[in-house]
C-alpha cells in the first residue's frame, strides 16, 4: 500500500531541537529543490498498490533519497543509515519535517528500495532530471545571449548539438575466476547440500563419501603454486571434475529417499548452478576448449558473464556491459546487458532517442572506430548527421587541392577526438568517484539498479555544480569585477563545470 505524501516544507520551517535553522545554500537543500519529486512520485506510486491492507510503503523521498545519499557519499547500507540519523540536512533531503534522533529505517530496507526502482524506472527519472537541467540551461542562455550570437545549426541544417556515444563495463565484486576456483567452490557447495539432505534421511542411512579433505588438499597444492604446467593443471581439473560429479550423483541418489524441498531456496538455486558449472567445465575439458556459451564465472552471481574488452591491464572484465551516450554533459544509460554485444548496433537507437528527447537530430555524432559501420554511415548521411572519423575507401590522389582537403579533414578529425573526451571522462568519474568500478549488489536486477543510479547521481551532481557556478559568477561580478569572473569561468569550464 502507498499513500501520497505532503509537500516538503521550506527549510526555515524545519524544526531543530537544539535551535537554529538550516542554511539555504547547503548542497542537500539545493539538491532537494532540483529533483522533481512530484513527477518522480507518480512513477514510484504506479508500481505500488494504492489501497489495501498492510503497512504503507516508504515515501518516494525516503526510498529514492536514501539511494541517492548512499551513492553520493559512497558508504555501505549500515553507514548510510547512521549518517542519515546524525545529519539533519540529510533528514531534510528525505522529506522529514523535524529532526529525528532514531533510525529512520533498518539497513535491510535498501534491498526493497532497489527492487522498487528497477533500471527502467531510474532511466525514466534520469530523463526527467536531465531534460529539466537542459531546459533551465537554455532558458538562462537565452537571457544572457547577445543578439549577434549565431544559433546552432545555422549552416542550413536543422540538426543541432553533439551526440557522444561509447560503451564500458561495470565490473562486479567477484574474485578473478579460474576453472580450479569454480570447481572447488562448486564442490564445497555440493558437500554442504549432501550434509543437509543427510539430516533428513531415514534412520540408519549411510552418508555418502565425499573425499572433501583429499580434494581440498589437491586444490591447495595447485592454487599455492606460482607456476603450474598445463598438463598438471589439466590433471587437477580432471580430479576436481571427478569429485564434483561423484557428489552430484550422490545427491541424485539421496533424492530418491528424501525430497529436495528440505533444501533452502538459496541451496536449491546453488544446486542448479553447480550442475550447470559441471556441465560447462566437463564440456570444455572433453573438447580441450577455453570458451563456451553463457559461461558461468561466479557461483553466487551466475548472471555475470566475461566481457572481452581488450583494454590495457585487463583484457577481460566480469560485469554488465553498458552502452551510454552523453548530451551536453549529461549521461544516459541506453543499454545494460550481462551478455557481450556489439555496441555499434545501438547507434541508430541512440540517435533516434536524441531526436525524441530534443525534437531534432544531432549535428554530429562522435564515436570510436567500431561505430563507423556502413549501415550507421548511411543512416547518418540520410539525416544530415556528420559522423566523426575518416571517410571509408581509398585516399584520393596526391594533388594540391586534395592536399588541402586532407589537411582540413585531419584538423576536423583531431577536433572530433577532442570533443569525444567528455564521455571517457564520464566513465572515469563514475569508476573512480562513484561505485561503477565495483558493483557490490548480488542480484541481477539490483546490480542494474546500482548502475542506473550511478548515472542518475552523476547528472544530479553536474546540475548542482552548474547552479553553484551560476551563483558564483553573479557574486564574482558584484564583488571582484568582470575580469576576475572571466578567469573563474575559465577555471570552472576546465573542471567540466558548465554554467547554467
């Protein structure tokens, strides 16, 4: 059940037991005013029952606000709850009317908050926030624009703006997978399942042998070695496959006398996973192969797949692959998938989404080499969009006229590469400052929620910094003059603080 909430009080009306009042220029107070809570509540309430029995659900201010606070300060669930209890500005951000000295909710509620905000819902909210920020930027730009300024797309085309596209991977919090580690972990889980089923066996039933001590000793002899010959490693994998296969046969024999319903939900799920791990590893061993479709790399997170990226330092990453686009500094997660895919197939959809968002096509698309397929080039040419990068085909003959064209094209290609830097910086910011480099959630859909939430918080942070710069510029003009303000504007622009 969900009940609609009253509107947020002004910060002067927030009651503090120790006296005083909240500052209007505090970052959490300003951030609370930027988020369109009314529109967000409509999206949130549509997924919950409006009437009925049971305790009412937490308000959207508490649910989404707590997720934003957690992502913004980079703390754990328990630490975030304590920060909210101790900080009156955070409580105002969550919509409270007065300071509360008790925990607002239990840390385990974060699990339900993530379930109530799937990635699709957060992407819709991200669209609303980015659209509101860009509309505010355009409104303030129209107020300060000179009459002699040329509008965008004045070269005869109705296309405006730049679209930056790229793909990255959000690694999961798992150990680096090897065949020996997976087989050893699967064997340990199978032994726990055998022990659990034996508790419910008829009196006098003999417990199956597992050889767990011997198997553990053989695993450690390989895992602690610095260098292992491939023949020795293959022999050890064969032994671990034998131990795991024997345990799975023992579980099947136990199932004839006792039901698998005695296992917990997690244990039954684990049994299905380790059975698939055994099948995959046995198939690769028999065929002497190093790959297989839908390969499982983690027992606890079977949805994670290896993503071949070919980057320096780590050619393979284990997590969700993200196809994203950046428009005017705001990032959008266009596709989140656990399976690897060719990101060039998303370009047409990203351009279409750009038009649906702004009402016109972009003037140019900035992407790396993988996006420059013939199909994408034909689509861009049809709609008057310039795609970054050199033209396809054989270079022209060495003439003076062609030489000038090549120089111009070289300068344009250089500028296009410079214009594509912000999307690389966005990924770097998300992985260094936020939690995009190590997703800590365990379920498939909650991990997607964490990824979408990271982009949402990054856009909020950009909007908040942009409003701060606008106020800073106004105060600088008033106190220090236009020359100092121009220098401050250049410094903030170098730090990617776009003025609004």
